[in-house]
C-alpha cells in the first residue's frame, strides 16, 4: 500500500510506502495506520466452547460438596438430640472408610504414576496415629469452647463451613486444599464441642475427617476413571443431603434443593448462553509474545 505523503510546504509529495517500523523517519503521523490494519483482526481466538451437559457434570462436584456439608450438619443434629449413638456413627464411619479405601486402591491400579505408591502399612500407621491423637485429645476438645457462647460457636462454624466451600479446590480436590480442610475441621471442632460426651466428640471428628478429607480423594478417582459412576454418586449424595436435612428442617431442605438446582442446572445454562456474547479480539496492537524457549538463558 502506497500513501501520498506531504512535502515540507504542505503540498502533496511523491507516493511513499508506509512501513510499520519505529526506527525510520516517515512522512506520516505517529499514530498512522493503513487499510491493512484491520485485516489482521482476529475474534475469539482459542475460546473454549462449552457444552451444557458437560458443564452440568462438572458442576456436580460443587453440588455434592455442598450436600456433604448438609449431611455432616444432619449427623451433628441427630447426635445433639440423642437420636444417633456415637458407637453407631463410629462403626458406620469405619465400614465406609474400609470400603472407600478398597475402592480407592482398586481405582489406583489403573493410574500410572511415576512416584512410588504408599504401602498399606503406611496408610494404616497414619490412620492409627490420627485416631489415637483425636481420641486422646477429645476431652480437651470437648471443653475447648466452654467459655464461648453457643451463638458465637454456631456463627464461627457457619463462617468456617462457608470458607470451606468457597476455598475448596474443585478442579483438583485430591488432596483437599489446606485452607479448605482446616476451615472444615475448625467448624467440626466447634460443633463437636457442643455434643454431650467425649465419645460424641471423637465420633464427630472422625466423621469430619472421612467427609472432608478422604471422600474428595475417592471422588476424584471416580471422576478420572469411572465418569458414569461419578455422575451417579454425585446425584446420590445430593439426594442424600436434601433428604437428610429434610428430616430435621424442611425449610433447610428446600433451600438446599434450590441451591443445588441453581449451581448444577441454572449456572451452567447461563454460562453456555453467555458464551455467544463473548467478543475477544486480537490483532497487531497486542503485546508481543515470545514463543521461543528461553530457559537456556537462565542457567
């Protein structure tokens, strides 16, 4: 493209081709561009297109984690009212832990890993140490919040459970994030300290470890190796959360069902619908990107 420049006296000069360079003096303004400028315009380059049911499936992890919190609160309500003996919860947690550990090991055989896997003895040792310390400190944890009002304990528990849901690493939940896990365990300690006995506290904390620490690891294995079963498990957990909470508080079950419907059905629909309005443009005005490997200069 040749453009006619201006001579020193303002008269039209000879046709001079414009070049996109800064180091050469040209008879054009600094902000001048020619007609080829917009020819390099690119729209929505590299934008990922989402499918509705794929997004719904991924959002199921968020829904089931919300339901896990509801199930944990339901178990605590049953124990506080004396409807669930701590022995029953302990034996149920033990059976679920053994079944879950077996499924986790079965699914792990299909996963190639460069690191050396943990042995069963190491897993048993870790579980024994945790249960021993938890059982030994249960009397201390039982009286930990005696000087704190009940309303404050409930408020702290609600805030910590909300922090657990917000900070949970849904993309890669195995292992759970430290902030998310610590917030859930802190809420568990607060709630367990309001139970009638020391054994109740121990059973509640053991259940909290199972729900908030071990269950996400198993669910991640299911998502990677058994996608169809993963969807069914998420639906079952959501139904269990709504049904369990409904047995104690009907209004809470309705709110949970509305929250699950919004997270797993409405939000993915909005995401897919809003994709058509996305307009991301790239062109020669973007910053330069260096694609060459420069790691050799760092040594």
